[in-house]
């Protein structure tokens, strides 16, 4: 993956934690995958919601064609007390954009489905 020369460019790549540090994830190779800045922003939206919810848990899986280079990342969000999946997100790890409108839509869906 090529790194954009312009920091913060939504199409640039970076190391993304599968389980965010804010959710207890470690900065170790099995918890890191290369993905776009936009993908990481999408993931951060979900993680921010989850960090305020002790009643929820998440399972995150990276699908990689090449080792440690994400093609897509899947989030499954559950209630801690059950096995029912509340919501699934399949995030394109190569996405070029994640807008404020996208963020608002994810926030709205999480609030609705994770009541």
C-alpha cells in the first residue's frame, strides 16, 4: 500500500488497531492491519460509541489478501449478556472517504440498534 504524502489524506494508509486501545486492544502485530485513513475513521466512530457502553462487546475480523494488508474489516456488535448480534459492519479497508454524513448515519444506526 502506498502512503499518501499528505498526512490526513482520507485515501492514505495507516496501521489500524482491530480492537482499539480505548477498548483494551494492544499494539501488537495480531491486532494491527494496514488500512485507509477513511477506514480508520469509520472504525473510530464505532469504537467511540462502544467505549461508552459497558453492556456491549465487539468481535472484529480483518480479511486480508496479503498478510497484514486489509481488504475489509468486519465488526459484529453484541450485548455482553447474550449471543444475539445487534449490528454488523463490513468496512472497505481501502475506502477513500468517510464523510461527516457517513459518521452521522453510523452513529444513528448504532443508537437505534444497540438500545
